[in-house]
């Protein structure tokens, strides 16, 4: 979120990242533009939002033409704190990685193009649920292949795309097919602690809440980096803000454990938050 963007813009930006369809993305972008600050230092931000609006309008029109009034195939409900897509060439290990990261059991084979439809699983990262979707292998002119537009829509609405390939030629193919998309990309290279790397790339934080004199509650709440005490209060219960007196925070970035803070205090990963009402 840009400096001094305001709470309304922040809410619209979070809605954009949480949107599960191209149409929803477009609507939230319009809301972001409406609530964005209008001054000289924000010209770059406004230009970027307008560019995205134009792009998503094109995508909406393209989807309408290809659907021709029919219900979209492979409409996937977004679940969890974020959606990560495994996108790659054939036999690049997508199904194996999906099985390793989640509770799913996809068909794994040495034969090419085994995955014909999206495979979905859920990764549990320290109590935070993250949706992982494997899409069929990407080939040349992918969007114009059978169901290619539907698979591309899944990629576009994701919060992170993990690219998987076997050689440099396949890597170039992937980037060529996704060249017009502004995606959050991670190249898979069999790194250790992949869940930690995924979490960092998602730009999220985990915040625990607790009641006075008790241990922290589990599971934690997932929020975008830069979120405040007020953002947590809105997620937990709307009355928390009305009755808010102060909060106490335990974490790495407070001056002392249990420091008293207000609604605008910016939270960090692994913070523990305790609300106090009037």
C-alpha cells in the first residue's frame, strides 16, 4: 500500500488480492482508483491502476466472447488465505510437488500431459491454510488451446505462480506464454523449506490473538504485510472497534513485551495481539 493511501484504499487493495474471478478483480480495481489519493506523488500509482483496469476489461470481454453465455468451466472457489498455482511444462514435477505440499493425491505418471484438469490441495503453513492449484501443462499458444482461457483465468487470479520446467528452453516458453501478465512468480528449483519461501513471496503475516491471562489462540490470522490492529479487529468482530480501548502486543518489533498500542499500530509476522475493551 502506498504512503498515506487511506483506509478505504487499503480495503479495496485487500479485496483485489482476495478476488476469485476476473470480473471481481476489475470491480475492486475500479474501487482502488476511486479511493486512491489524487496528488502529484500518486501519479505513478494511478497510472498503474488505470493500466490494470484496461487489461482486466479486455480479459472480461474475451471471457464473455469465448463462453458465449455458457457457465464457465473449471470455476474454482478461492479458499484459504491465498491461492498458489503450480504452472509448468509437461513432466516438470507439478503433481509430485502438489502431493508433497498438500493433502491431495493427484495422478503421477512418467507419461507426458498426465494432468488434464486442475488439481487442488491445501497446504497448512503454521496454521494458515493456503490453496495450491496445479494447472495442466503449459504449451505454445496455451491460452488458445482447449480450455486454455479457463486455465489462464486460474493463473491470473492467483496470489503466486510457481514455475516448473526441465530446461532453459521450457523456461523461455513459460515466460513467453505469461509475458502479458503481471504475476507474482517464483521459479521452483528444489529449494529447501519451500513452504517458507512461498509464505515470504505471498507478502502475508501471521498474527495471533489472545485473551488476558491466557495463552495465544490458534490458529493465527493471515493478513497482508502492513496491516494494523484495526484490520485484525475488523476480521475478528466488528464490535471490537466500537468498544476498543487499547491493545497489547508481544513480538520482535515492540519496545517491550505486552506494549500498549492503538488501532493504527502496524503489525508484524508472529505478533501476538490482546484486545482491551472500554
